[in-house]
C-alpha cells in the first residue's frame, strides 16, 4: 500500500503478517526506527505525518513488518546470544523490560494470539493470572 502526501512524499507499507514481531521504519533508505508490531498503526500514522511535514521536499518512508529472523538478517537487531555477557543488573533490567512489554501487549493489542503469548510469557516468569 502507498500513501501519497502533499508535496510528493509517500509512505510505502504492507500490513503485518502472522509471524511478524517488529516494525522497521526507513526514511530515504536509512534506518530510522524499530518498534514492536503492536505499534504498526501508530508507526504508520507517524510516518504519514512526517512525510506531510517534510513538504515541499518529497520523502519516501517505508514501514516494514518483519519476523525476528528477518530483522536480524537485515541488521536491525544483532544475531546470536544477546545475553552472553550480561551482568545480573542487565538481566534484571531486561526482565523488567520484558514484563512491561507483555503488559503493554495485554493492554493495547487487539490480536488474540499476541495477547495469549504475552500472558503465557508472564506466567512463565512467575506471574499468576
């Protein structure tokens, strides 16, 4: 899908697929932002607003929905064991981020599969429903 904006800008995107986890935004071919897929509509709105603000300079913004493997293969996230050299503080901060992300999905996502996975992860981390 293409969204054309005043001044010759455009936002190019495809809707998320069932296995997509991330939304990557590029502006004129340069990596700009990385979000989780539950933020897709918000990211799309931001991209369109930015393209409008750039008028009269035409800008192309691409919003890609990607799986974890695709995100790593394209260099948006590192591959391998991300926790290999982590300290106990890093692990605690990572756990807090994971918990917050799961609760955000439970509060904001309308996709039942995503909500069920977030709930399962929280239970695996010791939270009870």
